[in-house]
């Protein structure tokens, strides 16, 4: 993803469009009628795809908006498409109306003024978003400033089959020791897959004492010293992995299938409810549980952004607002659907909406909010970009 930030920085800024006006919600509703919104979003999970299809059904029913899910394997592909359209002078009616986005991709688009807005804080459901307790106003340290709308909370957990790995492992060092004693029973998705890159970041923040450098851009002066513990760790871990680190699963769901097939006993997830959802869907055995590390694990919000040249910005705002509705948020948190964390403030909801969440059974494999422990903020996106590139050069050649 390094090239995205570079290209974005070189492009001349173009002011985001202010039409339709997100502050005039009645006009947004009127303009959205009959629009088709092409939502470019990761398509690697059946449960997520089904949820997006349900969102499409609901916004069609209530708002006359047609939602088309354009399934991505890499969000950077959508960002590249918008950059290409800008270079070609396609400043209206672009192919992409909304993107599931965060991190380096958001930073690249924001830096190049490729996002419509600001719009998020004008959406009606923003009034019930938890802006104090959830990381919804910064994205990997980058101020959001209304250019993307949050719709899910995520935190790193580790999924383990207690039939083979009975007790939680409290640190990355403990994972290394267990993997060394049980070779071939652990793996992680292959970077640059987002979850694979997250494993690298999680390892590094757990291994070092001073995390301060992560919250500013990585530099040539500090990168090698700060990341040295990670490469030493991975040099020791890689030979103990499934297939001795010569192959990796492509995605998070592929890891879960490996647990179900008895190939591995431990996997990383960015959804505290994913294990329970997989048990409910009979994708994992009911002996599966989750744990977090003693020092805490990385957490962030998922967002949607609207490209500056969307021809259906009104419809996209309708979808973004619906995603933040108590109805959609409660459905997403249901472990039988997605098991995602909510971005909403429970104290801001009326009794009827709060009841939607109170009725949820989070399930046997989902940690309580208290048990999830400390949330470690996402590092600056430059760290993820450089670490991923470095991993590919160091370990990718073994593929």
C-alpha cells in the first residue's frame, strides 16, 4: 500500500464536493430516491456478505436506494480506482460510491482530497454514536473530521480450541513458547492481508515496552530500531508455524476452517464475537473460546467513506446512516449474524432501542466487555505499510 500514499501525496488537491449538503437531510432523502450505491467492501466472509445484502434490502424498503456490493479482496484496489479516475478527469459519476475503509487507505484518500464530505457528523444517527468511549474520531491516529462514518468496532482476540489448547496465552512470548512446543499448530493470514498485517503489529506492540513511536509516522531514523524485536521474534516463530511458514492461509475465514479441520489450534481474529458466530453457524466446534493478551490488544473502528466523485453521494449517506442505526448495529452485534462490536452509546438510546441490545445473547465464546481488557490504539498507518512490505521481502519469498 506504500504506493497509494506516494501517489496520493503527489496528486494536486481537489476540493471534495459539497453537493448534496449532508446538513440538509430532507434534501438528501429526496435525492437518494432511485439511486444505486456501489459499495466496495471486502467480500471474503459469507456472514459479512449476507449482512451487507440485508442492509441492501432494508435501505431499498425504507429509502428507495439500491445497494450493490462490489466484493474486494484488497481495499487498495478501490482506492487505486478512484486515483485513476481523478487522473483521467472523471470528477463526477465515478464507479465507486462508498468504500469500507480505514488505516492507510483512508489516510491516502484524505491526503489527496479524494473523499466527499465532511458528512459523518451531520448524519441523524451520529447523535447516538459513542464519541467518548470508542475510537470513532481518529483512524490509525489520523483525524477523521467527518470524512468517514463508523459502523463497527473491532478488537484483536485469539481464537483457540480448548480441546487441544486448554488455557489462554497471555503474551506473544507465551504464544512463541507454545508454538515451539507444538509445531505446526499455529499460523496467521499472509500479509498484506489486513488481518495478517494486524498480527505483525500486535506482536510488535506486545513485545516492546515503549509504544510512543507508533503514534507518529515511521521514519528512516527510528524504523529499524523499533521493529528489530519483531523480526527477531518472527525468525524464531516462523519455523514452528503450520507448514514451517512456507505457506499461509489467505484470509481470516481460512484460518477458522483450518481449526474446524483440525489443522491448527490457534487463530487471530479482529472480531470478539467471531468465534461464537462461527459456532452458531456450525463452522467451529463448541469447544472453541477466545482470549486477549495481558497487556491488551489492538482495537479500531470500521468506517465507510464516500469518494469525491460519487454520483450517488446522497444514497451513500443513507446507507452510512442506516449502518449506524440501532437496528443495524444490534443485528451486527448478534453473534449469530456477525458478532461485531457496536459504535453506539447505550446511554444515548431510548428504551426501545436499548432493548435490542439487552436481548442479545453474546454466546459462550465471546468475552464480556470487562474481560476484553485494555484496548491498544492503532499505530500510525505508516507502520503497517512499512512492516507489511518488510515482511514480504523477508518471509514472502518462501512462498
